[in-house]
C-alpha cells in the first residue's frame, strides 16, 4: 500500500486546492484564543486584536480571535464529504486581563460556530493531561475564597456533516481498518488520560515557543476511529505535522496547511526512523490484544493473525507498518510518499521492530 502526504504553506481560510466535499476526516488543533502564546499570531492578522488586549477588553479580543477561526470552519464545512467527521482539539483559556481573572470558553464558542455552519455535534471527549507541578495552582493557594480550579483537561470536539457515511457491503478497506474490541472500549470513552508529549524542535527559541503540538496518540486514535485505510485526512493547522505523522502510521493519506512553513522541517526528523517506530507500534498493538484475549473464552479466529477476536467484525482486521518514507520539498511546502507493508501472522520476534 502507498500513501501520500502533502504539507502546504498557506492560509486554511482559503484552501482553494481542496475540492468541495472531498475530505472524509478533519483532525486538527487550532491556536487557542486568549492563550498569550498565540496573541502575536492573531494580532498580526487583525490589529484590532492587539488594540483590544492593550485596552484590557478581553471579551472583544476573544471574539476577534475566534472570527479568524470562523473562516476556517467555513472551509471545513465546504470540503467535508457527506458523512465526514471533524475532530477539533481545543482548550479553554484562563487569563487576567483588564484587572480581572476569568475563563474564556474556547470550546463552547467553537461548538456554536461549527453548529451554525450546519455540522452536527457528536458526543465529545475530555482529554485530561494530569500534572504534578507544584506551580499549577492559581490564586491564593490554600486560603479561601480566592483560589481557582486548575484546568487539566482539553476538549476533543466531534462533528459530522449530514448523515452517517455509507460503504459497500463487506467493504475490504472498512473491515481491514477495524479496531479491536478492547480498543473500542477504551477509545470510545468520553475521558482520555493521555499525557502531553514534549517535542524537540530544531531552529530558534522563537520557533520552540510557537509550537503547541498535541501528542501523536491523540490524532492516531481519532484517525483509526473515524476513517478507513486509504482515506485522506485534513489538518488545517498542521504545525509540526503531528496529524500527518499519525496518518502515516495509520496508512491514510493526508493534507495539511500552516502559515509557518518553517515548522514543517520538524516532520523530516520525525520520519527518519518511522519504519522502526511503526513496526514497534504494530508489535505492541498485537501484543496488547493477545494479552486482552488470554483469559477470554469464545470469539472468532482472525483471518490474518494467530489469535482470536471478540466479534465477527474484527476477523478481517489487518495492520500495516511503514516500510519506507520518501520526502521532497515543494514550492509550497513538503510532500511525502510512504510505502506500507501488511503485517500478517505471528511475524515478530523479540528483537524485531525495536
């Protein structure tokens, strides 16, 4: 199997190269309004943002920032195919501005905006990122009444365009893309506990400060949950290419946009050892399933593996590992071609895959 992945330097509010209703899945994490990390980005696109911040008018700045994201939600509604899913990871912001501390509900504002564009909200996920930092508490610490709850979660908002997506009966891509029963029980919970992932970036400290990538486990789960092998995944805020990397691991095509093309070079480093990392992930996934089935009676024989599965729909599941990644720079970004090998049977030894 071969997949292709393109990263474009450009504004996701005008994705002219993406045809109407041509994308089955969007997975993205936009810059969060009212997080000071992103103030300069929003202000560079609309000077009124900086004026509102300087004037201490947090509510006005909040709306002006979201107005910029609204233009991207317009494009997502346009390019999503009927039955397509949009997954948007966002966190609320807390900030003192104009002499007043408050929370800015980014997730609620985005839900309203995407609903206004005709997409249907689905049950969302709380992504909890526990931290043991001694400096995480805000306000007066141990003294009432002016301490504040610490936000240790973000939202993964889910939307569908129209009704459910249809497939031909017995469609090979769909059945090979099945997930295991125990994965279904974990992934389709409304609470995920996944620690954030430190990311080493080359280049200047300024570029490090501007990176706010989410860990690859988040988009990888979402891609496996809401697409089939060979689908194209769109990330309109591609950043350092975490969604692209997840699409490579999941054997999906992908397309990403970002205003800062300098961030794309990071993905080159992350794909250097991708074949080894991919095989390790496949090996670990198969091992977890074998462990889950060890004390379970019944089930069905898998078509491609030497173990049993819980349901008939899992029998044809087939995992792919990255075999090779070819990279080239393009005039507007980067393009990757990835070859994938099907992993069948009991193929792994103790030293295979890392």
